């Protein structure tokens, strides 16, 4: 029991003792008006003090240990009192509506922005941010992330539309004149092949074998035999080689009709390559086979490890906070503070989440009060209540004695006068 409660309890006892002493002291004396008046006052004060002492004591325990009916009200009705207290707290003092109304008066977004802006440049916060980011980066399990990235890569590549991609590549090739460059490169490689050593003999041998396989009758057979008798592999090869080289030289000329016809056909094919279903299907099947056989998890893990090391070095660099992170956060805070609509959206979201928490956890307030009260036995509960409201209860006893004394004076004087 605290000091103030003890003082009020002593004062109540003193007031009762004064009334009892006064009453006993006036009993031997009779006659004088003032003595009879005081005796009546002390008597009424003693009765009033005793009655209020009985009433106050009956709240917590049996007066003088006697089990008088309707005493020790708190221990006997503990469950009902607890239930009523919990109900009052949940439904009146801390109801859902009252808590929500109170939270609406708090501008969380403004307070959070001010606190963040105030603490943003403190060394403690900067060190904590770096340590937190470092731990997060270290705790990333690249071996577990790699299969997920592999899966996403394969799904993304599988979902690619070959027709559109092929047509886009063809259009880009036409736009960049890759058709001409490819055709000229093909002519160059053909020319390099033709001028190699003994290439004329190879061409002649190939042509002679082809002529031997030709089956004709009559004059055509006679003509072929005559032609074969006049040339050999080397002569025929020289003729073919010179013919092909001359044609290549002609095809290199920008104004050559054959060149223009070939390029026109090539461009037409490229422009309509997306409509070439057999080619699209073949490339699609090739792509699917390559993706199915592709297992990049190991390569992805290696890349992730390298990225992790670079990110760690970047975060732990002394310039990271002052030159990159803090300016980024500062600009973000300034943008939010300047955008009233965004502030209202954030505030609305916070209030909404608070309402959800209140709806889901409001009953825990009453349960918490009930659990804490259940932890106290009757003696501890009575002591706690007496410590907190004992002063006022003891003053009831004092007031009972004083008021009884005054009323006793009045009634005694009135009786004597009448």
C-alpha cells in the first residue's frame, strides 16, 4: 500500500478514535447544554464512522472476519466484476469505433515522413542500413535462386513467337541493307573458291562426269562425243571457271539486271518470310529442342555470385550512402511530401491496415485484461484496488464521522430546543 493510502487510512482511524473518545469522555457529565450537545455529536459521528467503516470494509472482506451476509463483495463477485470490467473496456472505453476515431486524428504519414527525414542522415541509421543490406545480400541463396531463374528464362524463351521474331529480323535486315551485303559476301566467297589452285581441273572433271551420264540418241549423241574428243578436264574447267568469274563480276555491278532480279527475289522472300510456314515450324522445333536441352543453372549461379560480389562492394563503399542511397531517399521523400494526393493515398492505406488490425485483434484487449486479472489472487487484487482507490475509500470513513458529528450536533440541539 502506498504512502498516501496509508496516511488516509490512519486519518480515517484517527477520526473514528476521536469520535469514540469524545463520546466516552462526555458520558460522566450531565446537565450543561454544551456537554449534551457534544455528546450527541460524538455519538452520531461514532455511528456514522462505524457504519462507513463497515461499508468500506464489506467491499473487500468480511468485517472483523465475521461472515456477515452481503459482505466481501469483491471476492464473491470476482468473475462478474471481471466480466463487467472487460465488457466496459471492450464496448465503451476502448471500443473499435473509439480506437478508429482516435487513430483517424493521428496523421501517421506526416509523422513518419518527419521522423524519417530527421533521422535519415544520422550515422547510426546509415550504419544500420548498410549492415542490413549486407546481411540481406549475404543471405541470398544463389543455388536456390538459379533454378527459378532458369525456369523463368526457359518459359520466356519458349513463349517467344518465332514467326514475329523471324519477320522482325528480316525487316531489320532489309532496313540495314544486309541483303546486299550478304549477296556481295556470297559472291566474294564464291570468287575466292573459284580462283583457288586446281579449281579449274575440279570443275572440268565434274563437268565431264556429268556429260558422261547424259543419255541421248542420234545426232545429239554424236555431238556430245565430238565435244568430248575436242576438250579435256583442264580445258573444260578453264571455260567454266572463266564463265563463272565473269558472271560474278557482272553480278557485282549495281546496275546489272540479273543482280537486281536476284536481290528483288531475295527481298520478296524476306518480306514474306513470316508466311513461310514450313520454315517457321522448322525454326520453332529447333528452338524448342535447344531450349529443352539447355541447362543454364550452373552458369546462372556463377553470374549471380559475381553480381553478389559487385553489389556487396558497391554497398560497402563509403560513397554508397552519401552519393547514391541518401539522395535517392531524400528525393523520394520530397516527391511524396509535395504530392498531396499520394500522401492521402498512403494515409488511407495506413488507416485501412490499422482498421483491419483492430477488427482482427480487438478482442485481445479484453482477453489481455482478463488474463492479467486472473493472474492475481483475491488478496493481491484487493491490495491493488486499495492502493489505487484506497485514499478515496478512507475519506468516505472520515466524511462519515465528520458528517455524523455535525448532524448529531444539529439533531441534539434541535431535540433539546423542542
